C-alpha cells in the first residue's frame, strides 16, 4: 500500500498483520479520490474506523487542511501514527482511540473544526454503519452539506435516508459498495 498522489506520493504505508484490519485497496482508493477531486483542498477530514489511516492520509497528501483518525484498536492507532510520521503529516493530524459504535463523544468537546469530509470503513457485516452515523449526527461536528463516504459489503444494505443524512450515490467495486451520503442538519427521517 502506497500513497497514490500529492505531496506524500509513493510513500509506503505500514500495514497491520492479521485479519483485524481490511485496508482499502489502492485501486478503490484511487477511484474514490477521483470522485472527490474538487472537494479535497483545505477540507477538514474525519477518518472513522481508520485502520492504517490510508484514506485520511491520502486526503492530507492531496491538500486537505487537517484530519482526525479514530479507531478502537491499538494496533490501528499505532499504524496510523507510524504512517503519519513516515509521510511527515503528523502536524495536520490528530489520532484518537475510541469505540465509534458506542458513541463519538470525543468529538463533542469542540477541539476539532467542523468536518466537511468523512471516511467510514467499518468491519464488514457487523451492522456498525447505522450506529456510527447516528453517533456522528449526535456530535453536531459536521458542516452543512458534508460528504460521508461509507465502504461496506455488498451484502449489507444501508437505508436511503437517516436523520441528518441522505444518500446521493452508490458505486460497486467487486465485493465492496461505496455509499455516499450528504449531511443536512435539517433533514428528518420520513418513513
């Protein structure tokens, strides 16, 4: 795994051994970042279920202003810190060990800017997306019209609308679906 583009282009990322983490492939990352090209410059990024941090680090490399990385596994936190240091991006980043499915109270203290771009890549088939989105909504830490990109299994169906979020796009890449949500603080869930 390497950083594909930007100021850290070509930097090799350390990976985590074992089956705990399923990193986003370079090809899928390139596809997602091609879609996001116009939204990256000076954005504030949140990388949830960060794993190795590849998504947030790629965003920083391509011009994002800052990134916050959150994962509950210590191996992931260590990998993100190692990768940020290797890419010389630590000054623009914050790394937090936290259980995202339980809550995201770590974002409520107001020490982070509002986010306009969120990457979410939870373990597949564990039904973590909806609770994570609900916890994210509760933080009030997103800018209006923030974009949330969720990687998930093709076997996991996500609702079109959730409180605060509405689906704008979905793309299939092999056994992975990438679903795009926009944040609207006034959007109410209607059945």
